[in-house]
């Protein structure tokens, strides 16, 4: 079976996000002063061939831990759907 994973990787809340802070600071300049607390991360989409959804979930989780996120500085979430 083929699955699609949608993965979001974000900096941990306890860490500074200089890119997000810069965007937050610029919101007033574009007429959006009510927007604050911007955090910027990454969105990753991948496809995986696996025998079951459980195996696909394990493989995507392993990919996130080993390559797609830095667990010291980032957290990740993902959803999996069958194609």
C-alpha cells in the first residue's frame, strides 16, 4: 500500500525563533499590528510504500527522528493517509 505523510517541523517553544521574531516585528509595518508570536518551521510531504498503516507510521516516525528534525531544537507532528 502507498501512503502520504504530511510532516510539520517547528522550533521548540522554549527556544528563540529569530526568523519568526523578524516576521512578527514586521507585521505592524504591513498594517497587521494585531498579529504576534509568529513561529516559522518546515512542512515536508513524502510518500511511503508499506504493508500497513502501522508500519508506515513507524517508518515516518523513524525518518523524522533520524533525519527530518533535530530533536534537541525542534518538535514534529505528522499525519498519514492512504493513497
